[in-house]
C-alpha cells in the first residue's frame, strides 16, 4: 500500500538540514532516523543552499518570485483570451464586409 503524503514543518526541515550539515551522519542514516527518503533530504538541502532560511515558507505561503510568477500567468491567460476574441471579431467583420 502506498504511503500517505505527509507535510513537514519548516522547523522540521531546517533541523534535518542541520543534522546533515553536522557531518557525523550519512544521508541514509538521517533519513532513516527521521522516517523520510534520502532523496527528499537532498531536495531540502539543495533548496536551502539556493534560497537560504526562506526556502520553506510553509502553509501555502509562496515566495515573492512565485507570487509574481502566478500573477503573470493569470495576466497572460487573460490577454490570450482577449487576443482570441479580437481575432474572431476581425474574422467576423472581414466576412461581413465582403
């Protein structure tokens, strides 16, 4: 049976990274102790090294970059709808004028 997806707090993730950085345990040992996969620990460590302490905002909060990306995607979808409408209107009026 598949394992149910668990949610880990940012404090848990930061503590896991601290254990890895302490250097006296291997990734597989830390993963086994925390009951997570080694790949997940590697992902957390990479994300922390790229973004620092703000890497795990948690509870649906997104970073400023992600929020801006979401806003731009919504705006792009709206502009595509407007463009498609204008294309259809231009086609309609072009046929009507013939």
